[in-house]
């Protein structure tokens, strides 16, 4: 799912296969040649996720865990923290709404 400049790749698993939600952050070397820039972007994505990961957890989500991948697809001009944080929050709300639809009533 795309939340430009971030792409979310996810896989839902039951609790027996994955004990916790696992998250991966990536910034492509093709777009960002400098390791400093790539690491800065990944650090910003990690911090935005850390601040808002509680939105993903719900009292009913004990049976489902996610394997998540956040891939930064934008350019250097859009790598500020506010934009990244806003898109991470949108992605978390998307995952939460997905889980609510899949949950048996």
C-alpha cells in the first residue's frame, strides 16, 4: 500500500507463527547514495513508528501479528520528520482498519 513517500508492505500472521509484530525500515541506495542520508531517513521512520505504534495494538489483536516493511520512496526534499510521521500514522490506521474488517464477529 502506498502512502507517498512511504510504501507499506505487510503480512498478517497468527500468534503461533510470529510472537510480536516485526518491523523493517528501508531507504533505497539507488535514490540515496549517501549512507548518512539513508540512515537519517530510517531513523526518522523508526522514531515515528515508535511514537505511534500503540495505535496498532488493540485489546482484540492478541491473535494477529504483522510483519511490516516501511520503504521510503520519496526524494530528499520530502524527508522531513513531519511528513514521515503523518504517513506512518496513516499506514498504522490503515492496518488497524484492516484488522477490524478481518476480525470475526
